[in-house]
C-alpha cells in the first residue's frame, strides 16, 4: 500500500467517524429537545391552571368586596 493511499484511507475513515459522531450528537440533542418540549407543555398547562385559579380567586374577592360595599351603603343609609 502506497503512503498516499494510506493517507486517503485514513482521511476517509476519519471523516466517517466524524460524521457518525455528529449524527449521534444530533440524535441525542433531538431526544433531549423532545423531553424538554413535553416538560414545557406540562409547565404551560400548570401555568394556565394557576392563572385560572388566580382569576377565580380574584373574581370571588371582588364579589365579596362588592357585597360588603352594598351592606356598608345600606348601613349608612339606615343611619341617616
């Protein structure tokens, strides 16, 4: 085997190893991104639930304040 042929063969094998490594790295990256996507969907769902709960609590508090204000207005009207 000529030294030039040996050089070409080693370059070819090195290139194949490099392509294999990059392909493996991209595969692992895609798997990690799939997992993070599912985690982010769960976090988004939980965030929506928390926002809905916050809005329900807020509307409940506003309702109670309006009822309290109506009672205070009635008390003030009765005192006059």
